[in-house]
């Protein structure tokens, strides 16, 4: 019998590739997405396409209310920055940072893992093109893993510890795209844009679109993204 | 100006005492409660009474959907055990354990702290009368604090690290009750029962009621709990 892994799937390029990596590593995958009041709700449709195409055992969409905390362009109605040079993107924590988002997402994944008896969680964080998000750094993930090992029934009962897998953490966007293509991910089904049209067409100008475009160009892979223009 | 602390307030005896301890330590308190599909929803009314009486700056109730994960008598419709001897309660992880609950709650507190610029979080966990919950142990809290210090903007920008305060962690229930009385908490406003009536009257027989009753008796404090019978 295959071991089960919990995979955080946002519907973007990175999480789709992390899901494909979990499958390639032999896991049966349970996908977890969040409806957290994000302005780009069409990414949940992308998440459904991706989890269906990559044959997840199940796909849970958990509704959580992050808007009460405000503080981010992705949830609080602050304008998403457009056409920023790459140097500026990596110069600090951007307004698109959602406070403690990965910590919250991983905590739900931990609960889900405990219920499923899974000991493996996959998350598509990336420390290179991470645009200054503190909760994408390797030292953060290691500290999370250590905490998670103490947080649950498995931690008390001395079972195998929980592992947080970050297959993309040291990859460039170009390497992620090449990995996705190699693992058979249909990238046209994914959505990375911070400010898409209601139908899910990408704006082509936010930080996420610019990094993704650059990644396709550097990977030498035709850009299958559906743009608004 | 007073520093702000985020305090997790369930409406029970322990969290009300933790809130009073945060106030006594000089913090201006922002309270955080969760509507997570718990069967004892009347505890949210207790939380509102407690945060009003203890003059919180604000009280946020965040709605989160834990029921998708099932797995606990508090959320999944499994019967709450009644009239168990204390020895049996502490012999393992009970069915009232909610997978990764404190991890999820602390993660929301972390987001709230970041938005408020707070560096202090209070949680009323207790390692003595904790009935076998893995996420009430000191080593878990320490690991969480370490992770939290790396998870946020403050972690990147080198500000003061985040602290998780657990003023009750080494107290018996009797000591918690004595502390609450000393700090002026009106314990009749709190609700600890796992299986209360819709009006919030305590059953008197679940693990939580039994521990609370025993605590009042050992503290030599008249039990002000409103029981069903």
C-alpha cells in the first residue's frame, strides 16, 4: 500500500509541481487548499483542475477567515504592485505577504495528516524566487518540522516523526518549470497571478506574473499561461 | 504606552486566568477566539463575557472550519466520555483531543500579533491537568516559539523575538483557581464543560467538569459553576 502525503495545493505553478513531485516519490496524495478570502478566488478552480489531473485521492478545500487580520494586498484591498523590476521585488517583504500564511496552512495540513495517519506533508515553497517572504526560508521549515513532531499524537506515542517536504526550495523558477514539464504537469491549468480576471486570466504585470514569465523564458519552455491581453 | 499582547480566550477557566495574568503583567490585551464548529458553541458567549469583564482592547472571533478533519469528540459527533476516574483521564490521549488544535490556534494568534505589532502571545495551556494533550507540553511550546520567531516579518527584520507566554503551564487546577480569584476573575462567567446545555449550563460529568470540580474543592473556593442539575 502507498503511503499517504498531504500536499498543499494553491493552484499555482509551484504547488502543482510539488504535487507532481510527491506523486513521483510514490505517495498517494491528499490535497488541501484554502478559501481564505483571497482576491484571486479563481485560483481555487485552478487547484481543482490540478488535483483532478494529478489524480489526488481527495481534495479538501478548507474555509478560513484571514480577512479579520487584514494587512496584505492579497486580502485587504491594497493595490497589487505592477511591473516592478526584479531587484525591487527581492529587496524586502512585499505588500502581497500575508501574515503567517504558511504557518497557518501548514497547521491545517498537520491536522489533516494526523486524521489521515500521514507522516509526510509537501509544500511548494521556494527560497530563491520567494520575493522576501519570511515563511519560505529553509530555517523556518526546519523549525516548523521540529515543532510539528511534538504537536501531535504521533509525537507523544513515539511513531515516525512528521516530515515537511519542500522539493522546490532550492530551485529557480526556470528549474521548477523544467521539473513540472518533466513530470507531465500541464502548466496551462495552473494560475499564479495575484490579480487575475474573474475568469482566471493572468494580468501579466504583478510580481508573480513577471517571475513566471521570466521562468518560462529562462527554461526555454513556451509560456502556456492564459493572459488577459 | 502599554505593549499589546494577543491572548487566546476560549471562555474557559484556564484562558480567562491567562488573560487576567496578561493584564496583571501590564499588557493591553487583544483577545482571539475561534468559532470552529465546536459542539459547545455557548463557550463563545462565555468568551465574550470574559473579554468584556477583563477590558480587552478588542476581541476577534475567527471562524475556521475544523470539521472537515473530523477525528474528535468535540467536533465530530463522537459521544463525550462521562464520569471517568482521574487516573483513566491521564492514561492517554482522550477522544476530546482535536488534532493540531493549539498549533492552528497559535498560528492565527501569530498572524494577529504581526498585524498588531505585538510580540507577546498568551495561551492558557497546562501540562499537569492536560489530560494527555500533546500540544500542551512545555517542549511543544518552546518549539513553537522558536518556529514563530522565524515565521514572520519580525523574524526577518531582526526585531525582538516573539514570546509565547504560558502562565498556567505548571499549575494544578486548584492553583489556577486560586490565581483567578486573586486576580479578580469572576469564574461564574467562564465555561469549561465539553457537553453543556444550549444555555451554557455545565454537565458536571465530562473530564473537564470533573477536573474543574476537583480544582474548586482542592483550592477551598466555593464552586460558582452553573450546573445543569
